[in-house]
C-alpha cells in the first residue's frame, strides 16, 4: 500500500484524543479538512505551447483564526499530501499558541523545468484560481518547498491587482521591500536551532561540541546548519537531492554554501579535506548527537527507524517520520522534537509579518528574534512538562496540547447554525 501521510495525521489525533480522554464527538471535526479546492489551469509556455497544471489549496481548520500555511511546488505532490500538510499547520499554530488555523497549497510541477517567466505566469494564474478563498482575514499563504519570497511577491501583486489596492497581508514570506519581515527567511532554521538548544538544556547540556547531521540544505536545513555551527555544534554531515557529505571531524559549512552558490550547484562535485561522499540513507543512520531531517516527508520509516543512531531528532521538515517509525524511535529511547513544534519558527515569524502588515508598522530584527525565541521556548517548555507529566513522547505531548486548544476553541464557538 502506498504511503498516505493523512493516515499518520489521523493516528496522531486519535492517540492524543485517547490520552486526553476525549469522546469522538469532542474532536470528530478535526479529523476532516474544512475545505479542499482542486484547480486545473492553463499556462502559456515560452515556446507558445500551452500546458495544463493541477493545483490545490486545502483549509484544514479555522477554529482558532484565519487559515495559514505555505504553497509548495513539487512534481510528486497530491491531495493527500496537501491535506496532511494543512492539518500539520493547524496543529503547529495551536501548539505554539498563535491565532491561526491551518492550510496548505501546492502545484504539481517541477519548477526547475520552467523558465522564470513561466514560473511567474504559473504563480499568477494559480493565485487567480484560489483567489476566492484566500485573503488576510481568511487564508494567508507563505513559502514552502520550492517557493520563495519572489513567488510570494507575485502572489501579493496578483491579489492586489484584483482588489485595486496593495494588500501585503495576503501572504507572508514576502521580500522586505514590499512588507516582508526581517528575520522571516531564517525563522524556520532558527527555530530548529532553538529546539535543539532547549531540549539539550533540559538534560543539562549545551550545543557546544555536539555532532549534527542535517538532511536538506534549503531554506530550513541551510540556516539550521549555519546557526547550529554558530552555537558551537559540529556539523558532520549534510545532504540535499544532489548528494550527501560526511566528515567526522566537521564540515566547512560556509565553503559548502559557496560551492552550492557557484556554477556546480551539486554536492556530488564537492571536494574538501577529509570529506566523504555518502548516501542520503547513510546520513540518516550516522552516530550523531543531533539529526535534523529538513527536506521532505517520509524519510524515517519502519525500514530505517531501527538503525537510527542519533540521540535527538529535530524535525525541520514536515512529516519526515512515519507513525510506524515513530513507535520504533520511542521504543529505542531516541528523543524527538516533532515537526509541529520543531519547524514552527517559520509560521511564528509569518505571524509577526502579518501583524506588522495589518498594523502598518515594522519591527526590528532584535524584536522579531526575541519574540520568536520567547514563543518557541515557552512552547517547548509546555511540551516537555506535558511529556514528563503523562510519560509520553514529545510528539504525543505536542499533539495533546494542540488538540486540547482546538477542542476548546470549537467548544467555545459552538456549532453553526
Ligand atoms: N511552509 C512553512 C511551514 O510549513 C511556513 C508556513 C507559514 O509561514 O505560513 O510551516
């Protein structure tokens, strides 16, 4: 049977509901997305031909506030993946206590095959197709896998043109010149570093000298590797879709970034003293203090979970560990900061960006990073305390906190009509 991430969402919800002693009636609505939109639309390619693309926007929950979540461009994306990603956003916003529900969008496309002009037309047409259900009070997209500030700028412009005035609050993760926030690009990676630092602190340890393996060197993994190193950790392995590097005495992260920014763009051609080329699978099973999967979902599975040798896993990606693998890791005593907590730094600073937009004011970097640190540390402390109290994993504790907030919000609001 093929992997369906939405089943893992349901498993996590059922598990939390059982721990909290809920009746089916208390939380039944949370098992279903509120709204699923599938769109099919044409895009004119540079050679004059027309290609048809499929896209999605799923709004999982608006119980605690407007729906919030990124848009990804990926050739393998499907509706179940987007449903799962939307639900994870609901739980993510709830566990860190920001006033949003969850959503996610995607286009089934390999963006590396498109020119910049094609990518812009694709983005603008997709925005027009989902326009009736997005908006600053309704549903606020943001960057995700293979999308960035430039794409958010096109979305903001398309939406604004339709309205007839500038609406910066319709998306977050925008370039700073059009209402983006300082610190947003680094926020998810910074949150990963904070999670590693705080969970070590609970054991009376620090990041200094800790060995780390980081899977994925994009916006999340790249920043996480950089900041972990800045805090004194030793990055011994990194990978992306082009390959994986390992050096037990530590990699030169800056040199690797320079290499990736150069003409090659492939880790496969990277050469450094003592650097070995390994596979992405090898990276996951290295003996390290911290493993940060920061790429895609479905990486730590029942097949490799038993071979994981990390002491602490910090999930920078959404859904990198399957529900089956999760049980194996827990049985083996491997600590894990779950995705809905570990990668929430991005949406926390998205929230700050949106607040700045609707209040028409700007925060400085110290304020943004200070507030991110405060909200994230508070959420980590609450998850840790709940896990200790109930003798459950951090993932189960994070879901319990989030689910109880969702159930409470639904209860207070009641059922319409
Ligand atoms: N795509 C990011 C995530 O999965 C950020 C979402 C947002 O900022 O709305 O958390």
